[in-house]
């Protein structure tokens, strides 16, 4: 294993052991809360569409909105400063503190202030900076970085925080319970706020029409930080500006639900500073409010720091729609295991972090964690503004590939059939060109399987391309699915059939899991379908997962060209592997002309979805195979992208109709994620994610059931974790061989 892979693997193992349990419990709690809260909101999709529309419009008109906001705030009596970068913003805040002769500045939670590292900058100038958000203050005491956008100390347990406080502060009695810890922090931070000269907040949104700052928080510290000192500094990225107060409505409905699963967050503060209210003088509590000074000072520091360049970048622009809710983190299986200290950069964490870090810090920072996004696309459905987060991660991965020199480039340049420039590493070249590997593997089987399984080969693969030696390798079939079909006679003629279907021979179905392809043909023929299995190009899923966008696009065009004649002839396209169907339905929007992509998507079906549709439209199930009386039990796991497409229910319905007793896993990810689980640096994380699925299929209620799963990766992961083999569900319903 290379030193860089070994270091990354060691870092992940460390976080799994030290922070994994706390992160897992908290993120899964937030995620489950989101499911429950969203389910109660009938207008959820309409609100998402409206929020997206507002953000698109705001970013389109951003220069004009910034100009309008500046005029509005200055008319209110405040000051607006647009900072070019972090250093510029910090210099301005320092000047405000110097002018006020500030000894202490208190802050509410703000990721933007984390981004510019204002705390360290002011402390070097002699200002005592105190975080007043409980989580941020815990991390300030511990001298640690946040690991989550919304809940910065999510990786800390109550016991760990108690130990930290008891060791750090001189206490009469040790703190133990959550209530004791909270009350101690509340009292201590209140004293810090009372003595503060300047208060700093972030801003979830800033409205251009009134200059109103919206603060959405779970604690009351933001309000205190803003109004107790007579000077309030708000720092926000320029992308936080939206046109009007009325535009806040969908965001208020969505942000709490998306982030922590709350129907509405505890505090929603709308401030239009500088507020015309008396300042607080804790040294003169008897002075009537009417006699107190009402002279307040307000500064809104809007930060560019790469954002305006992101606005002009067609592929990073969507990042600016982000409302920092953390839903993409909470729903992500990898994040649930390791948190933001692995799945994050200098400031931002989770799926959307790649876009932020690439735009603000640069590709080197994004490269440190970008591969932790496996493209499962669950975050797209979770995002309240419908950001295509996997595509942003893929684009950045592509840019990282093109900007990096690799030691073994000379081994693959000119030899691999891809469209990439120099710079793509050997590991990514290998996995991105897996269709070529599989073609050679089948042609040379069984010799290729024997050679690949030798100790020498496994050590060599681990040291050069980072394929973990603990992972079982796929076994290639000498007779491919396409070859098998070409040698048999059709069981249903084209003239006698009501429907014709092309079964898409994806790489694994064609070369490795050939039995599921054969079962698909037998099942469709049993339902009266005339089947074709042409020799077709790969979908491009493999290169896309490695960030090899040019190669993926080339393959998309090749495959569509090959399928177009079948679609023109009215034939359905039946897809066994859900990740390929997801390519047709989502990623091909990036590669094909709109009408071409729409035609392919409309004509394509997941195999069990197609079987369900045939049965619902009059096909007889008599020729399909049901269970034996003593073998009805099935433990079923659906594929990530099958779920995001809303298709998992069809498999359950077909199996139930045929008499199977189905126990469906509610685990959202098996952890394998295509090539991800093969890589040495991610093997331990892959197995940690998969452990929950293993546990669910090992209970007294499930351990004797037949295991079925819809995706290639899921089947491979289950085979590695369980003693009993797994099958694709179509293998349970297809008639016996004929």
C-alpha cells in the first residue's frame, strides 16, 4: 500500500474508533427526524421547488442585489463592506474592534467566520474571542475544529464533554448530566456576553429589500450576541442575499426539517439592524430603559472569497444555492461513520463540501476527501434546494484528475481505451476502464481468475492500484451473457409477442453475474416478451465514478447511438443494474441532447419494475417461479440508486405476489458502492457501513431467509459479510432453465 493510502486508511480507522459512534447516532437521529418531519408537510416538493427558484434568481441577479442591499443598510444607519477574501474581511473586522477599543468579542455560530478564521486573527490582535454557541464553545475549549455544518460538536459524547469541562475548569463538584453541563455553559457564557464590547453573528439569509438578517438557531445566544453589545458585526457570504423578506418563507419551512428534523427551529430571529433600542448596561440595572443610550453600530461584512468566480463557473455555480442545512451529511452513509473530520475540508463538510472547498480553498483541499462521495445520489433527494451534489463532486474529481501527476502514468497512457488526458491515477484508470478489464478477464477465463487470485497478484494489485487484498475479486465467466443469448433460440417470436424488450447487458451481468442476465431473459419470455440481448457499449458508470467525465460522456453517446434504433422500433430497454438505469435517468442529462435523454429515460425500466408492469397489465404469473412451501422467507436489500429512483417497491410487490415472505432491510447503504469498497484506503469504512446490514440479516427473524439484493455492489458486499450466498431477485422469479 502506498504511504498516502496507508495514512488515509489509518486516519479513517482512528475516526471510526474515536468519533464514529457519536457521529453515527447523531446524524442518523437527524436523518430519521427529517423523514418524519417532511412526511407531515404536504407541500414539501412545492417548497423545494420554490426555494430553488429563489436561489437561482438571487444568484443570477447577485450584483444588483448586493448594490440594493448596500443602499438599504446604509439608509437604515448601518455600514456594508464587501470583502474580496478572508484577509480583507478580517482586516475590516479588526478595524471595527480597534475603533471600539474592544477587549472581548462574542460570537454566535457562523460557518463563514470559521472559513475566514476570524477568531485566530483577532486573538493575535489582543481581542478575547468567545464562542457562545454551546457546540462551538465546547470545541473552542477543546481546541478542535467543527465536524458538522449544523452541529459542530456532533462527534463529542456527553461523557467526553463532561470529562473536558471537569479537566479544564476549577469546579466544586464534577459535572455529569446533560442538564448540568448545559447550565454550567449557560451561566459562564452569559457572563462572557455581559462583558462583551462587540457581538458577531453570521446570517442564514439577508434580504436586499429591507436589510433584514435572518438567524435560524437552536439556542438563544445569537440574539444576545447581536443585541447586548452596542456594536454588532454580521459576516456572511455574498450568496446569502435573497431579494425580499417574503422570500424567506420556504427557507424557514425547510431549513429546520432538513438539518435536524425539527418542524421549526427553536429560534428564528429577524433583525433589521441597527435596531432602535437601548443598549444594556449591566453595571446600572436601576437605570430606566428610556434613559439609556440607544446609539448602536452595525456592520455587515459580505464576503466574496471565491464566490463570484463560482457564480461564473457553470459546474460549481449550484454550490451557491446551498443553505447550509447539513442534510447531505446526515443522509450520507460514509459521513455517518466518520463525520466531517474525514469527510470535509478546511471549513465545510459532507457532500456539498467539495463544491465549497474547491471554490474557496482550491482543488488540493477538495482532493483530500472528494472520493468519500460515492455518487449514490441520496443527498439530491434530501437537499431542500435540489442541488445535484454528486455531479459537483464528479466534476471536481475530474478537475483533480487533470491537475495531478501520478507515478505510474507511463504504464497506462496510450494503453487504456479512455478519453482522458494525462493525470488520471492508475487506480482510477483501472476502475474507470473496468469494462476492458472484464472483456479480457472473460476471454482468458478461467486462467485469468486463477492468476488474479494468487498471493503474488493480490500483493501486486494492492501495492500498485490499491485493491485491498482482503476483498474477494469478481470471477469472470468464459461464456458471456451476450454469447449465451446468441447461441440459444428465442422462446417468444417477435410476431407473437405483445412487447419487445432489449435487455441491457451491463458489464457485470455480461461478464460476472451472468446468471441474473439469463434469469432476466427467462422471466421476460415467460411473460410473453420477445427478448433481444445485443452486444452494447458500457454505460459509462465506471469512468464517471472515478471522475473521468470525458470518457463517461463518450460512452453515453456510443450507447445511445446503439440503443436508438431499438427505441425507434418501439422496444423497451430493460436494465438489471440500478446504477446504469440511474445513469440514463439522471447523469445522461449532462451528456445527451435533451430529447435524446428523455427518449432513453422514458423507454428504460429496472427489471423488476418491468416484471411488475407486465403483471399489472394482464400478463399471467403462472409461468413464473414461486417459493417452495418450506422456503418462502426472503431477506431483501434494495440498491441506493434504486431507492432514489423510487423503484424498490416493485421488487417487494412482485415477490409478495408470487408468495414470498419478504423482510426488507431499512439500511440505506451496504457500504460497497462500486469500486469504493475495493480500495485499500476505504475498505474499513466500507465494512463499517455494511455492518448494520449484516446485523439486520443475522437476526433470529432473518438469518435463515434467502438473501436477495438488486445491485452488483450490494451482492458483493453481502457475499463478503454473510456465510450464505446472495442472489438477484429476478433469479427467484424466473422459471427453471430450459
